[in-house]
């Protein structure tokens, strides 16, 4: 597992630059970084934008085209990670990637990354059971965006002290535990 920063700031910068170039009126106000973040966050929403929403009038396809160069850089970084993995572990193969974030993830972004990498890709939804279709909200993107926030809790729940960092078990606790195990082995 490797976490890679998605370059959200570069996506926001690209979006702000493209929107300012699109404005015909030089007195028109350009986007702020917060507004750019909101537009990218709403890219994953299934709900239509209202006239009062930031980015109203921008088509999702146009927004995607604006942030595509930043996504391309992200894909290249993932490709370098895959190359490193294939060099260090040539017997293993990456078959699927999961994408998670604290904000909405647009299915078009997930599909784009998977297509560019030639790998199956999916949103990391910790509450879906892939073996059954019993979850009633699987296709409702609004609910998926709420469920992906549980990814960190799932990671903590599945972690163990041998293989993953544990914020509750400090290095001093680990040293005490290792010392105790050594003493027990010697006594045994």
C-alpha cells in the first residue's frame, strides 16, 4: 500500500487559470482557491448544481479537461511507483488499484486513472460488500462520498502492531514489549 498525494493544489491552480482565461469580462472576479476546491469536490457529486453554487455553468466534462494535466502528472507518479514495485518484486503483479480521499471522487477521475494505467480501478468504499449487491445505496454517488470517509477507520481496524504503525503504541511501549519477550524467551 502506498498513499500518493493527488496534487489537489495543482488541480485547483489549473482550474483557476483556465477559468480566468475563459472570462470575457476583465472585471469579472476570478476563482479563489476555496472556490476551486469546491468545484473539484462537486465534480464527484451526482446532484446538479444550482445557480447559487460555485462553478454553476461549467460542465463537468470541461472541468475534467481543465484538471487533466494535473491528473496526468498523478498517473505518471503512480506509474513510477509500479515500476519500482515491479523491479523490487518481479514475481508479484499489481492487478487493481483503489482510490480514496476525504472528498468526493469523481467516477470519471477513477476511470481515467485506471485507463491510463491499464489496471482495474475502483473507489475504496469500506462499507460495500463486493460479494453481494445487498447494499441499497451502491449506485448513489452522494452516499458513496459519505462512506469513503470510513476508509481511515477501516485501516486502523485492520492494522496490527507487527506490520503497521500504531499511534497508541509508542516506541517506548514497543521497547518494553520487546524486552519483556526477550526475558520470557531466556527464562523459558
